[in-house]
């Protein structure tokens, strides 16, 4: 048998062939689309509206750059975890509407991640407020 040249298989996703600034610009566009999609989720929308107030407030409440970063970062972390949870839920729903133990487990774990991020955020803010006026 002779060695035959391998045929190149076309990429399934043509976006993967982008490089440099073109790739960065397209990635930014996809990120904006993700934020728009998140806006249609009530939980993310509530957290985003709250962030509009809490992030600027963190600059007033924080007594140094580290406190400010922790206050603002904890709020942004809640939004990040919510987006990841929503993406897991969307992927599970895409697979099928029927009940499956692994689907429930994935959704429950995503929900638990959101809960933990909310508890962390609340703890940071309560501690900062207590520290400021105690």
C-alpha cells in the first residue's frame, strides 16, 4: 500500500480559523450577545440591576483598593456564576425535555453555585458595612 496524502477535513466551525484582531472582535461580539441573552433571564436581570447600584457603591464603601475590589468583584462574581448556570441549564434543555437524574444533578449543582456566590457576596458586603461603622 502506498502512502496516500491525507485529505484535510474542513473545520466544523469556521470561527475557529479566525486569528488576531479579527478573532478578538468576533469574540467580543459573541460576549455582547451572551450578555443580551442573559438579560432575558429574570435572575440575571435582577442581579445586573442590583450591580448598577452596588458596583459604584463599592467605591464609596471600600476603604482601600482591596476592599473596593472585593466588594465590586463579589457582585460581578454573582453575575458570572448566574451566566454559567444559565448556560448549563440551556445546554441540558437542548438535550431534551425529559427528566433525567444527571440533568437534574447538573441543574441543581449550577443552582448551588449561584447560592454560594450570593452568600459570599452578602458576607463580603455585610462585613464591609460592619467594619465601616463598627
